[in-house]
């Protein structure tokens, strides 16, 4: 067992946006009893003692936490690299200045599209102008800026314009993240999954942009795993290098694991070190002993770890099965049928999207 390298601190699931691709849990109300400032301080100390080097402050919208500056200051004082993952709603100049003084290292701002009307429609609230202004502030205050755009059927055709926007705001990195179908996104999968033709077109644009921008902006783009032959090595392996702490203090190997039928482990009841080492939620799929065939005898098992446990559970009802994305999985038909439907024509282009509630 290695030590975790990264902590995803999900400070709150409250959010002013209502994106239909949100990976937050369906049961948002179950996370209302949020850890207080002192509890987060303790989590950060325990994370540092466990070997964590990077702390991603996320949500929901972490700016809704009034104590965000104190939490950042604590992480910074402990020597952690801090990354704020934000919609930027609430990222005012004075707030930004306080976060800068507290030692925040990096800011990742999400935007839903390059066009104001489309971005606001996907976000479910007028937010485009504030995001652009926030990106300007990030650069002015001297932070490295990552622009994150979740791609799906409704915006992937505009990937060239999205890249132009990222260039225009001076992003150091743009993350074109194809939707992962967890939480709310899984409810909207049929309306969000792009077609093969859309993906092929986007890939041509991304390849050209990577060459053109190679000295100025890092362009990160990952194909949606539904279209891959092999699954993604999710989280670098279950409870191998990353851990997540949810707003109410549950500790998980990844944010989507809250949906799995595993016993809860909470920082309110135990130390992070004991949970990391021994809690069933961490040990259930660590390593390769749990693997069924075809993974057990596959020579890729140490490369992709059998894929994503949360996706296996969501699609088959059994987290211990091979990720159905893998073409060798006996359940691959579940993914193949979704892909077929996405390629069947334009009938789903206007399918209604279920917005995530603000809570
Ligand atoms: Fe990976 Fe399992 Fe598929 Fe082999 S069978 S490629 S280990 S998911
Ligand atoms: Fe949980 Fe992949 S998201 S293991």
C-alpha cells in the first residue's frame, strides 16, 4: 500500500449552478451536515501526515464556504500545493486577493461553452460574464490558470471556439474533459453522449491546436471512455494514490464511490491514516486480488486495474465486475448499445436535460 498523493477536499455540494453533467451524488441532501473549519483543519493535518502533497479544493462550489480562506491558509501552512476548482461565481476581486494572501497556488475555472447564451443555458444560470471576469482576475493576480470545459453532445462541436477563448483569456492550460457519467450526469447520459462523428471532428481540432499552441498553452483532452477499447485506469487504481473527503466527512477512494454499497468511513469517527489503511471502502478493490475474469488473467490488469469500479457498479449493479467499457468485458453490450443510440441520429439532440438542483 502506497501513501496517497492527492486529496480532493469536497468542501460543499452547494452550488449556484445547475449543470446537467454534474458528477455530484444524486442524494445531495445527505451531505448537508458539512465539516466545520476545525474539522477541515484536522483533515488537512492528517492528510499531510499521511504523505499528501496536493490538495484540490472542490465541491459543489467551494467559494460558498465562508471559511475558504482559512482552509487555504491551513493547507498552505502545511506545505500542501493548493488548487481551487471553481465555477468562479463568487470569485470577487477582494475574495481573490484574500485567497492569494492565504497562499492559494492554482485556480481552475470551469466554463460551459465559449458562447455566453450556450454557457448560461448549460449552467442553468447567467454566469458567463462573471467567469470571464474571474479569469482576468486570476491572471492579474499572477496565478496559473486552468480553464476547464466539460464536453458533451451540446458543446463539443464548438471545441475550436472553446480553445480560442482559452487562448484569449491567457489560460496556461485548458482541460477539455469529456463528461464522465456519474451522479447527475448518469441521468442525462442519453442526451449528453456525443456521436462518433462529433468526436472525430473534435479530435482533429485538438490535435492541430496542440501543435500550434505547444509553447503557450497545455491542451489536455481525453476521449470519452465509452468510445475506447480499454477502460481508463481510474484514479490510478482504487485507493492507490488519491483520496476524497466529502462535505460531511466521508472518506472515499474517488468522489463517485459514495454510490457503492460499502460501509461508510468518516473523519468524524476515525483518523485518515486508519481509514486509508484498513477501512473496507479503501481495501475492497485495492490491488488485483479482487479481480474476476477476464481481468484476473489479463496482461493489462496492472495498467488499467480493471477500469472504473463506480462505472462497473452503475452499469451492472456489481462493483466487482470488469468495467463494461472494456471490449473484453462480458457486459460490454451495455456500453455498445449506449454508443449505438448516440450514433443513431439527431433525434436525441433536443432531448431534455435534467438540471442538477442548486440545493
Ligand atoms: Fe483491463 Fe480487465 Fe479489460 Fe484486461 S480485461 S483490458 S484488465 S478491464
Ligand atoms: Fe470511482 Fe472510477 S470513479 S473508481
